């Protein structure tokens, strides 16, 4: 990409130099043609020697005073400008600006264009071409200074050359923009593919771990049941068979989660809405996590300030949504859990706020927390399990209910999830 940009810059620089030479050559060559035409129009094609005045004789030997004519006696400044415009202003140089003047052999101004004096003073930005008015451009220029001279000035020479290259520069710029855009899209696609590959690898590793643990537990329980002492003890039989049942349920939940994610990707979530008191639903969800909360000395503060908590929601999906948020708060908590759940209502919405004192999330994680399969890096915290589908499911359910969810989080200080759901 840098090589292409350098080549483009070098090419434009060379093109500018070539164009400047072309313009100078054009002014010189076409200017000589105009000068030759002016000479022939004034002097009738006769070769006039340098004007010095004096006495001469005609073919009838009559004495007369020799006074050569001048260009300004036959042409006006506008007529000379028209002659110059015909040869200077072409399709290639349609907007060419120029100033001109004609000076006598004694360096006196015979005629000039309106902007000549101003242009003549600026020798930095303007280009000047001096053309002797001779019978033809092939004549010797040794005594050119003894003839009248046409001076042509191109104001803002480089700017006018750049202007003539406008469309070439625009096309080149568009070409480079297309290449840069293609380069950007390609690199972005590669980075996205790399991220997707990492996410998929992470998902497969998590899935392998999630299935390997219950399978190992079931295998150990089956080996125990085969033991004759266990078989003869009904209490132990019930204990190990219960373990097999629990692990089987756990595996079924994992399979359901994966299938549900695949279903959500193919079609919209189908809801069976019922008018539900969300305060009661929150209490039910919290009841399911009492053992986990007690295991971490959890403290739950409930501030149900909403005057109206009746909303049309799907009890199953919305219950799973709340369960996922509380489960995450416990998963990513510190040694002691402090969970604060508060609600308040407006005329049209119920706002549920779930706040924890967990490990928090970085800005990058907050941006991507609802992406499918995405899981935040937890450093040395290895007890966090899952497929990275929970928060994606939460976002899908909220969107299906025409609600909103916001996340606020600070690393080391915890996270706040705010849900807005329409009231009935």
C-alpha cells in the first residue's frame, strides 16, 4: 500500500513537470505563429530592417521620410487577445488564463492587457515568455531585440497546470480510494475471521470441558454401582443413581442451550406472552440460587420500588433471562457476593436494575458482552464455566420483548445491568 502511494506521488510529480514543459512549449510555438501573423498583417510580408528612422528613396526617386508602422496602429489590444485565445485556449487548456503586452524595439509599451502590469511584477508564481515579432520563426534571432516583442505571462503557472490535471488527479484518487477500501475490507475480514476462529476454538474447548466433567462423574458413579458392597446398600445405590440422574440433567441442559442458540440464529424467537408480576418472578429466580448464594455468603438487597410490575412477557424466556443475569453475577463474583436488585416504573416502562460487586468488565468486554460465543477473559479465575451463549440469549429475549438492556461496568468494582420492559 505504501509502495502504491509512493508510486502515485512520483507519477503525479513527473506528470506535473511534463505538463509544465508542454504548456511552455505550446505558448512558445503558438506565440511565434501569432507573432508571424501580426508581422505579415502590419508589414505586408516585407522584411523590415530594424527601425532607426531616416531618409529613403522609393522607386520613383521621390524623397520621403521613412517612418515604419507599428502593430498598435493596426490592431487593438482586444483583437490581439482574440488571436492569442484562438491558439492558446484549446480543449486541453480550456480555462487557460494569460496576460500579454507588445513592446517596441526601444522597450516602450505599445499595448498591453488589463492585468499585465500586476502579473509582470510577480515573477515567483507567474511564467513569462518573450516572443520577437519576426517575419517567420525560422529567422535568426541575433537581432531579435531590434524588432517589436510579444510578452505573454501565465499567472499562477503551477496552479493552472494542476487545474488542467484535475480529472486525472480525481480518477487517480478514486482508484487509490478503491484500493485502500479493498485493503481495509480484506484486513478487517481477516481479523474478523481470526476472532471468529478464536471464539469457535474457545467454544469447542468449553463444550468439551462441560461434557467431559459430567461424563467422568457418571463413569465413576457407574463403577461404584457395579461394586457388590454398594449394590447391597440401598442408601448408596440411591446416592450414586441420583448423581447419574443429576449429571444427565446437566448434560441435557447443555445440549438444549446449544440447540436453542442454533434455533435463534435461524429464526426469530417465538414468545408466548402472559401478564406476569415481575417482582414475583424475580423472587422465584432468586429462590433457585439460594444454595449458591449461601455458599458464597451472599447478601441480596431487594428494592422493589415499582408501583406497577405487571408486564406481558414469556414466563419461560424472561425467567431464563433473569436467571442468566443473576447466574453471571454469582459466577463472576468475589469471595462474598453483594447483589442489589431494584425496580422502578414509569407510565410505560418497568426498569429492573441488577447490580453486583464482582470482578467487573473492561470497556472492550462491555462492547462485546452480547456477542455470541464471546466470553470475557477472567485471568486466574478458572471456575467460570459456560459456552458464551447466555448474554447473547439475554439480548435476543430483550429484543423480542421490544425492550432494552444497558451495561455499566468497572474492572474490579462490579457490573450493573439495566433492563427496560414495556408495561401492560
